[in-house]
């Protein structure tokens, strides 16, 4: 069984620790939203792992797919960090061309498009289902620059992050 990988397990442990700390400390006005966001991330990881595992079982090229699935698991567990193709090739001991080609064959998109799409999906969920500050949403989804975050979000969702939150966040008055 490919999942959970070490990276996924590590991410799950960190999310549980954060969740536990937020529930215990309740040290700010955002503790409930931060707790909820940890649960959202845990459910998202679990759903993605299951989806990719089922895809693996339904395909015949298991060895190549398992390499790509390990990369996907790493990416989904580390969306909050800076991710480069160079780092991935070193980590998974694959050359850039093979990694990129297999990833596109398996997912239908480039690695960086996958990363940005996954980050924006997670950001949209956090914006919609919590009221944690925008800066924390950006940090937890791997964006350091608001203008890049906003531009990328708008490109995928058709609206700015602030307007998305205003429109879809059920917790806002």
C-alpha cells in the first residue's frame, strides 16, 4: 500500500498536533477556525490519498504510476512549502524529463500546474469554511506574495480571494 507515505504521515501528525493545541489553548479569536481548518486539511489529504490509490489499482503500469503517486503524495503533504522540480528530482531520484513526462501522462497536467491548482483549492476551502486571516491562508497554502496569490486565485476561480470569501464564507455576517 502506497499511502500514507512518510510525508503524508508527518503532515497528518502535524495537523493533529495543531488541532489538539488549538482545542486545548483556545488562545485567540481564531482558535475555532484554525481547528476547523486542520480538520479540513486532514479530510482533504485522506480523500486525495484514497482517490490516487483507487486510480493506481485501476491502471496497469503500476511501477511508473507508483513513482508518480509518491510524488503526488509528497506534493499534497507539502503545499505550504516551496516546491521546485529540481528538489523533486533529487528527492525521488528521477531525471527531470522522465518525472515531468510521467506526471503529465498520469495527471494530465504539469507538476507546477498541479501544485498551484491544489494550493488554490485548499485556499478556497479555507476562505469559504473559516475566518482565519488571509495571511494565514496564504502561508498554509505556500504563497508568500499576496499579489501572486491573488492573481493565481483570480485566474482559477474568476474572483479575488477577498471577494470569494465575501461571497462564499457562510460564517461572515
